[in-house]
C-alpha cells in the first residue's frame, strides 16, 4: 500500500472523508504540518517512504527530492507553487501539480470584504465600540469607485465580477488577458503604472515569481492617490512591506488590507500601530466550500497518477513522459 503525506496542517479527525477516500484507493494517509518555515530536514522526515504528497507551504528543493527517491508526485494544496523547485522536480522525474480554480471565489470574496472594511472603517469602528467609545468616522464610497486589478487571472476575474455589483469602474493590468472576458465585462486594460495612479483601490492577484517580487515598491506606492488603498490577498513577496508600512504611516496612501505576508506567520508588531490597515492571517481561501473543492481535486490528482492516468493539472507534463519510460 502506497503512502501519501498530507502536509496541510490538518489532522485525520478533521478530514475523515479524505482519509476514507484514500484508503478505499489502497493509499495510506500520513498527516503532517506544512509551514513555509519548515526546515528541509523535517520535510524529508515527513516524506519518508511516501509516494506522493499533498503539500502545504513547506519547501521542496533539489535536496528534498534527492533524499526522497520514492516520491513521485507533489500536489500543492493551492494554486501557488513558489515553494516547489519545479525544474529540480522535473529533472528527477517528480510530477508537480496544483489545484487551480478551487479557491477563486474565497479569495475574491475576501478581497471585496477588505475593500468594504477599509472604505467604511468597519473593523476600526468595531474596535472603538468594544472600548466603550462612540467615534463616528466618515468613510468613502465603494459604489462607482475605481478598482485597479493587478493580475487578471482566475482570482482577478472573479474580483472584477464582484466589482460589477458595486457599479465600479474596473481597470486592470494583465500581460496575457482573456480578451473575451475583458470585452464582455467592460474591463479597461491599461499600463500598470496607470492602474496605481488612477485606482481608488488597488488589489494584487499576481503569481509569486522572481519577476513579480516587490512589484509594489516605494515608487509604485508614490503613484497612488493619498485617498487610495492597497489590498494584497495574493502573495506576500509581491509587496515591499517596509515601503508599504512607511506609506501608510506617513499618509502617503490611505491604508491597506493585507492577507498575504512575506514571512508567515507574520509576527511583526509594528503593523498593530496602524489604524487604517486591516490584517488577516492568510485566511482568504479558508472557507468550507474552498477546502472541500480543494481536497476533492488534490485527492483526485493523486489517485489518477497512481492509476497511471495523466492529470491535466500537471505543471511539468514532461516529467510524466519520463515516468512512463
């Protein structure tokens, strides 16, 4: 019976259906944690004798693959794969897959929630009320405001759809746009600098890649209106956090909603100083519906591969050809 590591930080008690499904497929689940800060040695230990892993944020490097010769498949429990060295996996014949389309609505909903919170000061008012204070602060309108979307992939498009319900003007930067979607929903494609200059809310939905690191730096923040807000529900390394902190604290921009952090868990106490930021612990995709859909797809990919079927979600299909030889 092959062993599958489930390194998402959930226990067997939390995932009885997943456990049953794997065992019915003659696979033995092994539950573990998968934090980005997990040392390579612990990752290797968690993968001992495993054929496949449903991975969290832990690193998958050449050293990990070399130490785990039985590993055939890494399924990232999400759409980002920056923690996986895909070329190293391919070189060693390890398949890598993600689970696209399973968290779009959760992240998009959370993005709109942050926008509404920032605009109306909802959580800020809540904090003052809990202290027994009655402080009424005037908000700004989301209705017919300009929303700037940086990255118009699945999540970005889902945010654009929600923005339509608020009659927002939607502008976006996307180098490889879905032109049919853009035309049908009246999205204005413009230069990234113009997105930052014109938007009342700028929301980030780019993949974490070397070329997207610190897309938002001091220069981009200086382009924004003083009344504008930045929202990041994508990846922490898209933003120069020092520059963002300085911009909010100085009043260069109005505030920020942050769900994704460069280092997670985020333990930097300075963010608590800022009243006009809303902070969440990378929880945008953490809904019952998203988790159910994510587990269904992840387990399906594992069972397909071990039945000898090639799943469409592979990032490195060339490794499949290597396994088949």
